[in-house]
C-alpha cells in the first residue's frame, strides 16, 4: 500500500529543461523523507506537484491517499506547506496572517482565532503578534510561515528548504520545532541542501539530481555506500610520513590516502574505534608524533560527491567558473574532492 | 507530544476515504466567505498603505478643480452655451465616471504584486474557492472606489455641483458608477495576471483609459467633435455611463437633447448591460488565467 506521500514517474519540463525526469517517491505514514539535492535538482518542482500547485506533464501522485490531480481540493485539506520564501502578508500582523489562513482552511472565525493564539504562543511570537510581519526578522517570518502551515495540524506536511538563509541559532530552533512536529505523528517531506539537516531530521533520504532520484536509503545506508569509516591522522614530522603510512596500511583495510603538504594520511577502517585504538597504540610505540587523529564517518557531502561527481550546492557537474565563490578555500575543496574520488575508485 | 501542535481539530479527511468526484465544486456560500476573507486582507493592506488610496483621490480632485476653473466657460454645452456654472454641473458626471475606472490600475497592480510573492503559493495550497483571491481583491477595490466617490462628491459639492433629482435617483447614479467601476477592476485583474509586474500593471491599466475616457462625452460634447469621431464617442460605453449619471443627477441643461444613437437614448440600460457583460467575460478569463498561472 502506497504511503502518505506517493509519486510515480513524475515528469515536468519547462521549455528545454527537464525539471523532473521520472521522480518516484514513497513516504510511509508518520515518517520523514529528506529530499536532498543542489539548486535546480528538481526538489521544489516535486513539492509543487505534490502540493497541487503544479500539474506534472506525466506521472501520478497521491497525498493522504488521494490523487493529487483528481482531488486537488481534498488534498489541500490534508496538507500544510511551508516554503523557502516565507509566504506571509507583510502588511498584516502575525495574528491576522494566521487567522486568515485558518479561516481559508475553513475553520470557523472562532477556531481560527484560538488556533492562531496557540501557535503564536508556541512559536514565541506572542509579543510580536500585533505587529505587521514587515517588522519581523527573517527567523520570525519563517516561524510565522511554519505556524501558518500548521494551523490545522495537517497529517501531511511539506517543507521546502525550511532553514535556507537562517542563521545557526534560528536554524537550531526551527529544527527543534520540526522534530516535535514529527514526534506527534505527522508525515513530512522536507527538501534541503543541507546534508546536516537531512541527516538530523529525515528517516530516509532521497538524493535528487537533474530531476531524478539517484539514491535513497537511511543516512547510515547512504554513508556506508560511500565507504564507511576512515581513520585520519596528521603526522607532526613530515619525515616520518612514510613510516606512519605503513602502519595504516597494515592495520586498516584497503588503500591509504596521503596528502603531502598537510601531512595527512587516511585509511578505511571497517573496525571503527577498535582500529583507531590500534593505530594510536602502534604510532605511539614507534614514537611517531601526531598533531591530530580521529575516526571520520563519511558525511553526506561525501555521499553526494560519490554519487554525482559534484558537490551538493553546486548547480551542475562542472567546476565552479573562475571568480565564482566556492564554499571553502579552492584548494581545500579540490582536495576533498580528490580524496573522495580515490575512495570511490577503490 | 501534547500541546498546540497536535491540539487542533483534525479535518474529517481520513486517508483514502472515498472522495466524491464532485469535491472540486466549492459552493457559492464558501466562495463568498473566502472572497470576504481575502477582501478583508486587502482592505487592511489599504489602511496600512494609505498613500495609495490618498494618491488615488488627488487626481480626480485635481480634475474637478482644473476642469471647472480652467476649461469651464470655454467649452460649449448644447442647450447652455458657454455658461461656466452649466459646465461645472455637466463636468461632474464625467469626472465621477473617470474616477471609478481608475480602480483598474489598483486592482491590476495588487494582483500582479500578489502573483510575484510567496503568498500566492500559500493561497493556492489552501482548500479555498479558486476565484476568491481575485474576487476578494475586486471587493476591496469596490470599497475603495466607494470611499473615493464620497470624498469626490464632497469636493464637487464645495465647488457648487448639486444633484437635483432626489435621493433615489442620486443613489441609483452612484450605484451605476460603482457597478461600472467594479467591472473595470475585473479588466484590471486580467491585466495584472497577464503582465505580472505591479509597475507594468499600473501603466497597462491606465494608458488605454485616457483615450477611452476622453473620446467620449465626458469632458466635451460629441457635437463639438469631428463628424467621424462622433459615433465612436456616442457608442463608447463610457459615454453611456456619463450620460446616465448626468440624467440621474439632473445635471443636463434645460434644452439638452441627447444624440440619436441607441446608447445615448438609453444610457442607464446601456451602461448597466455593458458593466454586466464586462464582469461576466473578464471574470471568467481572469479566473481561468489565475488557475493556470503557475501550473
């Protein structure tokens, strides 16, 4: 039986661009699916189709057991949508915004008012409730938008990049709200560019790129797909790099990586913490001084790189054009990529 | 978890309950309720951005003053000649009618602005009547038009204009003006949905209003125009509205004889018919366009 959110073979083209190229999704009731991908991967388009805002060219979709194309209005009674751009009216107060949305969800004026008050309290907006949304900070607007999506406590929720553009504090606060919401049994589809966010909030993750789901699984499954744990060590004395590498080769499993200028070595360590302890003991016994050592679990960034060959957040498979500001220092970025390529080719 | 997140009344929409094929048809009552909710939102916006409403009033007030003092006395009115007082009476119907058509630009700009913002996705994801976003906007514009008319009537009264035919006909005249203005907000709605930028909707809502309102009997009697232009002015629905309110206000000079064309002989009926036709046609087009807008 299909889940609370179900899509099969969704295709949507805009001119020459195939925004969706056969997306399949199945989210069991009460679980969270994280739709992870870079800008332009098709995440928002998928959400728009599922929330009745857009008709796909091909494919079918069901939300809360109802065909999205045949019964859009029934579907709208069962969903809440919170978007990347806070969909609130700047010239209405927080309270007026929520009351309006509540009434348009067909709550009575009295229920809408009561519900608005509850949510304003819950989202820490009670003090700002009678100020126009124009005066709100980015984080407050986002909370108001999320509150609007929760007016009827919909059984199925969609959140399109809920924390994009928020500072870490506000992001943390929003995550806690989302976690509570999920704990109350709602089904949630969440899109994100933040791997950390998907890792933290989602039960399963679907990686999208160029309008297709290219991988799916739990966060752990995806991580093990890209190679499992790695012991990484930074050797203090460059002269002893080769010696240390020999130790890693012996205790680890598979090929070592070696970055000369940072004096950093790595080796796959299926034994995890046990292997790490062995490496430390051995290096210590040999008197090789370490600046840093640790067990690195592959991040979802590594997953994304190994699946798509480009970093999450990049627009395409090409390297960023010269002059474009990459996420980190250019050499750092290139190095990470090389490491991962090596790992993938093993 | 307990608390507000789970405390709301759940909608009675169980999973895979048998959806009726007619569930798309939202009744008239809900449509009206949703439209009123959206209208309230737009009126609150108008109150909080009063500049728009105030600037909307300045232009017609300026026209009243300019036309009655600058042009008055130099335009020949059939039946009254170059009488300044007679022109002032004659003029007001034209200004009233022109003022209500300016609601076109406001409606267009407001809807274009909504379409650009995230709020439209919020509306479109709610179980509300499809036309309510547009209908609500036109209701709010109707209220704004009514307020503008009241202010304008006071100014006109101050410069000497009077209604002479009693309260019923006076109210009928204002009713006809409001209907006409309401029809034009639906034209504005379609423009706003088509151009999709508030600035373009404002100018797109105004440019064609100038020929429409000036090639008419509003400011200059058709008899004063070149022969080939006379039928255009007389069949212009705007002229019918202007003549209708002049009749209902009793603002026509004693010896005035309306031109022979049908709309000039039956101005009230012609104006009302035109307004209703515009509402029916443009509302249908606009709602269709709205539904397709982002699909």
